[in-house]
C-alpha cells in the first residue's frame, strides 16, 4: 500500500560566501535538484565522513 511520508523540517538562516552559493547553484541546476536538497545532501555527506574519520582515530 502507498504510504505518504512527511519529513519534519525547521527553517534556519545561514550565511554562505557568495562563491560557495554560486558553486552550489551551478551543481543544483546541473543535477536538476533544489538548492535545499543539495545543501542537505552535502551536510549529511560531510557529517557521515566526519563520523567515519573520528571512528578511525579512536582505533
């Protein structure tokens, strides 16, 4: 059965350097996704990599 899932979100304001915004906009347009979606994916990737790096340091 089809189940509609709702992801809870919250609005936050961040200030990014102009060059970074331009780079993100370019990638979002090329990939045909929203800037919001791209920023979320970038943050999740960075945090996952950070966790892996920290796990390796503990060993």
